[in-house]
C-alpha cells in the first residue's frame, strides 16, 4: 500500500534533496513506526505525528492513501 509522509520544521533536511514529502510503499497492516523506519529518522527528532490530521502514535495502523505528517520538537518564546 502507498502512504504519503510529510516532514515539517526542518525535518526535510534529513531527506536527500531536502524533500518535504515522500511516498512510501508499505505492506498491508504496517504502522506509523514502520513508515518512519523507512525514512531512518531517529525518535529524538520526532515529537508530533499526525495521520490524516489526527494525532497518532508509532503503533497506529496505516491504510492505503493515508497521509502521515511529522514535526520535530518545537520551542518558542
């Protein structure tokens, strides 16, 4: 199945060419954690994960066409 993974707030620098989004071909029943392993992103870089705009965790099961959005820890003041 295909899912789209979007990276924000500097995470795109972790991908070749600074891509902001990438399509991933995953097996049926794959989880968010599986999708993130595909990108080889370290957990310390990940703070907020959304699937189709709804908060999700690494154990969330994905479906064909889902959009996973990933944000790093954010700070401000």
